[in-house]
């Protein structure tokens, strides 16, 4: 088949015109349409725009409907505007979840004893008129466990007090260990004591105010309890024993550790 010179020129011109149109559609124009389709500072809108572009640009698209509503004022209904904006789309990056590495004393079998990484694996239990939270500052650290008495202690709280507890694994039966922690009270006149239970047996109570020194209030005081392990996993439970007439006591616990004696 032979073409005349005029027909060859006509076909060549049509091909070049098509190339220009395609390239124009694919070209990235950093214009108001792009900014409307991918608004910075709005992750949900960017995510929906990426989903739109993933299907809109899979083939030559001439549709003039179905565009994201927020972009129509800037982009109109021209498919080339949306193709251009989609060709400029940002590259999504995988988000990373910040990890927390608690400061652990050598040979300490307690996990997250400084409460720097939230509450887990501790379990907290409140009773009537008590709450708990993680508060700052701790003892030479950012965070401590805080117990709050927010009303008159109930009659039952002496038998079933608020607590924080953790199962400790890695113990060797028959080996001596030391359970240690620091206690803070805000006022010796209204503070109670911290009761310690190991493997569901009461072993001791402690308050920074036991010495009778009023200067103990507002400071962390260390406490240690020796014990002999009877199993490879034992439960450590710290209880908040607040007497009647002390409706607003505040007690903090920090730097809990179980280490070989």
C-alpha cells in the first residue's frame, strides 16, 4: 500500500499530536490541583488520594466524574489535570512504631520495673475511691507508678486493697533473692503503707514515714526484702494500705527489682 506525501504528513502529524497529549497528561505539574488532591498535614486525605490514583492511572482515563470532592474546585473535570496530579503523587513510606527499651539493672528479673514503657506487664487493680496512673517525675527517671486515694477509704479496702502486680519468671528454687523498690508519699500525716506479697503470702509493709521523720514526705525512699524462691515463677504484689480518715493520699512506686542476693 502506498501513501501520498500529503497522507504521510497527515498521519505523522496525528501521531505527534497524540504523543504530545499523552506526554502532557503524564507530566507532573506542581499546581493547585496537586495541592488540593494531596493536602499536606492531612494523612487521611493523602491516603484516599493515593487509593484514587492507584486505579485512575492504570489505563488511559477519560472519565469526567468520580473525582475526590475536595479537589474538583482546583482540578475541574479534566482527566489530564488528575493524571498530572497523580503522576506527582508522594511515595508512601512505612510508618514505624516507636519502641521503648526499659532501663534494667543487672540481673533484674522484674520487667519494666521503672514504668518507663507504660504499665505492661504489670497489672493494676483499683478499689472504691482509688485510681492509678503513670506520673512524672519518677526516682531519677521520667516515670513512676502513682496510686491515688480520691475519697474516704472503704471498710473493705483493708482486706482487699488496691494493688499493682507482676509474675516474675527465671527464678531458681532454693536460691536467695532480694526484692527492692522505692516509695514516695506526698504527706506523712495522710500516707498509708505499702504491703508486699510474694507468691500470695504477705511478707512486709513499708512507709518512708515509718522512721517518724517528716522530711521523708516528698522523697523516694528505698526498701529491700530478702526472700528465698520456692518456684521458677512467683508473683510479686504491692498493695496500698490506706487507713480511714486519709481520703487524699498519694503514693508512688518506682524502680522495682528482683535480683540474686
